[in-house]
């Protein structure tokens, strides 16, 4: 007598990126979720796939002065300036609690000089974090930040430096949409040792206060996020997924499950959700539920089946 096939109970949302298993493809984006505990009373944090920390620098940073947020139609501008307690304080005071929350822990590493990146990476290499996200794309700091990610040579140099300084941690490089040749920068980072790529960071933008007749932000320009940038971000993720030989994590204006599914169908291994959390703290868990419902309705058993074309990498579990 033939043994009946096992009953399918639902889709498997798990993914694996650079050897790191995630329970689902939804990750809290850097700078929008603090260190997790800030949202502990607002959503079920253990359900998330991962959490990217606020941008971490070797030494404490006070952040930018003056206005830090400015709403625009369909978007949000920010000029936070990488305010953080410094990597040593993060390791001692924040990491234990973050680790206890359950999701994959991704440390977002930034800096204003090559030496700072190197020393910060070496400190993170000896911790329990699961992955480093190398931030070479922040437009809101006067030194370093986005400057490292605009050109092929500098992007490759800092990636190689961090790769050597943190040999035990998977390395994901966060790319800037402001790079003149994004694909060339991406290729250089992979060649230098990146295990995965994430994009996009915010677009460099400007707002002027017409009453005061001056720019809204002290740094003049700021980073634009939110729904307004999603079609641009999606196009860049689509193009990079076609050629990249490593997993690509997509982000930029994702507000609901439909938005997230666009990136997954484009070939992204996972997505990061940022400014949507400010408007709806439960956005990420609703997105997880929505992805699962979509997959079940259409008979997809694994997240890796969602991509609508063959991409340049094989990244999903």
C-alpha cells in the first residue's frame, strides 16, 4: 500500500544569506529600530528575520545638530549623523539584550577613516553578532560615510580592509544609490570579499524652508527614504540581482507585503524595512504575514521560489 504524501502545512519563509539562517526574509533596517528593545512593547520582535543595529562607529558620536527629520510627500528626509555610543559601549551594554531578542543580529559598521573601520571590524569579529553590514553609503555625515561607496577604488579598499579585520563574520556591504556606477562598485566589493550586498541606502536630497529662506538641515543635504524612492530602489535591485554573484538584500520605501514581494520577485534574498516602522510599528510582522499568505495562496513552498527569473546568485535556503 502506497504511503500517502505528507500534508503541506504552509510555506517555509526561511532564507539563508552568506551561511546565516534567517527564519524569514524581513529584517529591521539600520537606524530605524534602535537596538530592538525600543519596540519590545509594540510588536513580536522574535518573529523578525533579523535586526540591523544603528550605524556603529569606533568612538561615540553625538549626531548632527538642528533638525533631523523632515517629511516630504511620499517620503521622509533624515540627517541623524550616525549618533551612537561607540562600538565598545555597544558590545558591553547593548549587544547582550539585542542577542536575547531572538532574530539574527547584524552590526552596521560605519566610520570616517579607514583605520576606524578596521579597528571597529576587529572588535566586532570577537563578538556574538551574526553578520557585519558595512555601511559605505550614509549621506548624512561630513566625513567618510557615503564617500567610501561612491567610487570603485575606495569601496574595494574599505571592503578588503574590513574583510581582513573580521575574518570570522559574514560581510554584507550596504551600497549607495548615489554612486555614479553602482554595478561597478558592487562588483569591486564582491571581488574584495563581500559575501552579500544590501541596497539602497537613502538618496541624497534637499529641502528649503521658504519662511526662513534657508535649507532645513544644517548639513544642507539629507537622506530621502520612504515610498517615493521604492520604484528607483526596486530598479537598482533588479539590475544588481541579474549580475551579482552574491545574495542581494533589497530595501527602499517598503511599507507593506506587496512592496516587499516586489523586491523578492525581483530576486532579492531578503528585504529590510525602515521608515515604515515609524508610521506603523507593526509593519514588519504584517509584512511577514502577508508574504506567507501570498505564498500559500499561490502554492509557493519556499521563499526561494518567488523570484520571477534566474538571478546571478543562489542565496536562499
